C-alpha cells in the first residue's frame, strides 16, 4: 500500500474543482539504476474519480506521466458533505483509494 | 407417451439467445493497450481509431521551455461540444501516448497534469468528440531530459 494522496476540492458557483497529488514512483522500466540494472516498470495505469457514487473522471495512464502525479479537473455539482474519492491502480496490481468530504 | 419435442426445441432456442445476450455488454470502454505500446503517432491513431484533424477549439497550455523534462505541466481545455475523451501525446517519447482521460456527462472537459518529455519535441493534445478526433500541438524545448539521469 502506497502513501496516501493529497486531495483538495473547492466548490464555487456549483462547480467543484479537484486537485490531487498522488504519491507514486512512476517508473517507466527504461531507467537504469547506479549499478546499471534496469529498474522494473511500476506506474499507475488507471485512475478513477468519483463524486459520491458517480464517476466524474476515468483516466488511463502510461509511464510518461510524471513521478508523484498531479491531476486537476472540474465537475458540475458538489455540496457540503458530499464525498469525493480518487482511486488508482498501478501496473503491479497495487491500488489505493483516498476520500475527502467537501467543506 | 409423447415427448414434447416442439417445446423442447423452443427452450433450446431461448437458451442460445440468452447465452449470446451478454456479448452486447462487451462494447464498453477498454484500455487501448495497442495505443500505449505504439512507437509512432500513426500507430497510436490506428489504436485509438481515427486520424485527428487540427482544431482551434482546443486550448493547450504547456511551457515553451521546460527546464526539467521529467515534470512538464500541461493544461488542456476542449470547447468542442460532445467531447468525451482527451489524450496527451509526446512525439519523441519512447511510447508517445502519455495519458487518456474519459469525461462523463457533467464533468468539465478540461484537465491539468504533468508529463515526462524525453527531448525537445511537439506535444499533441487529442480530443474525441462525437466519435471524431481533433488535435492541437505545441512545441516544448527541454533542457534536461525526462528519462532518469
């Protein structure tokens, strides 16, 4: 289980803006370490964001997304007490879900 | 005693129809593995299904000069009605396709993230709207490569 992600969300005029910073090495599998041994690929492949139970963004990523990925998007709606959750699944099958409650 | 041959045949037919029904559900979204493994833009277009045409309705912001290719912020906004997918391509990366975003109804067709750029090259933002692909591109100069180092 990887480190928690940081999620921030603010609602203005009925539109909620979500910013997420995930903690992940995002290894491409092409890099070599100091001993010259290739570092195996390890990167996030799927990201899904939900507002309560409704999917608001679904992404498929390759290894070219930067280390500790940042993601920002907006969806319509969102009221105080609503839940926003983000889940990722990486190439080793590991996954993590983090959730925040809108203020 | 009569074997109810007719009703038995009817049952068989119904059973076959029921078995075939779930095939319709397979038309849902699947990860475009071929596009992610592709090494050229043309292969990606084939994997995504369609060559994009240039559009001025896509706003694509990225730095002109990126000091560190490992972290290049990109900001894509599509004003094309019916947009349901946005893809980011980095032309000179080993595998140009970096990410694909799917937008359900009710989500702004805009996204901001950071990608790795191996060397100075063009970045493309692809947008799918009503089954057609549109694109816009920007050149980004990289002073330090994005792959290890």
